[in-house]
C-alpha cells in the first residue's frame, strides 16, 4: 500500500503505555498499563539541556565550557479510577508495596520504595489498539520511548470538578554505560516502526 505521508502536525489524540518494573525485584516482568490520552493532557515534555557557559578571556574573547546534559522528564494529567494498579490506579505505582493489596477495599500505604518505568507515547495517522501495538505499515507515526524513568511526583487535585492526578516522571539522559534512556522515532508509513519496548529497563 502507498504510505500516507507525514501530517501537518501531530495533535489531539495519542496512546500512552507505562511499563512498571517488577516489584519486589525478581518478581517477574511488569505488565504494560495502557492509557488513551488527549495530547493536551501532557503538560510538559522536558528534554533536558546541553547547557554551555561562555568564559571570558582577557583579550575579550570567549571559550565555551560545556555542561553535562541535565535530567529529562514528562508531566501528564491522569485520572485515577482505583487505588489498585490493575484498575488503572496510580498510587500503587508511586508507592510500591512489598505485597500489593488486591482485596477490596484496596489500601496503599506511603512507602520508601521506588521502581523504574518504561514509557511509550504514540501518535499515528490511525491509532492502533495500544501504544505497544505497531501502527499498520501504511500509517505514518511518531513515537517516544523512555526507559529507566522514575515517578517523582504524584499530585492529586480537583480543579476541574473531577479527580485527577498530575504525574511526573524523570530520568537521566543516559544510563551508567552512557547509553541513552530515550529515543524518538517516526515513519511516513513506507516502513513500519520497530517493535516497542517490553520492559522498563531496556530497548
């Protein structure tokens, strides 16, 4: 089939999948949690900075001192419907429990533990079922994938008369082996995207 070509802009609807790292460690792979979102609910995409400092010399010139690339992050508005992960709850993601409560009523205590996340955000000319599902080969698409992210913020509010949460994920731009923790991909539909990430910690 003929590729549809790239759109004028990616807008309105996107698919989001969040893959939590298994907790406790060694408990098996985490299962992707799918969200269908409005792009406007992604309130911040902070790709960090590769800052420089221009140091003045006595002759009036400047030399450039580069700074290490800063942390990256994304902030999204989400609508928790339950406290449990299995029902699109979020608080168990922010406060992982050594033994997650699966019996009603669900109870999630504050915890000191952290877990890593994989994040997939997909725009496409025709959206598939989930962000982990590949668009058809003739569909144009744009995809962002992140690994080794941490949920650093979870703020409930009732500003628009509906319970929502402002959730922030942050990650280092590289892992300890200097390999990038984020990749962006696009296709005009002539070739299908590669398979998406399936774990929170590796491409």
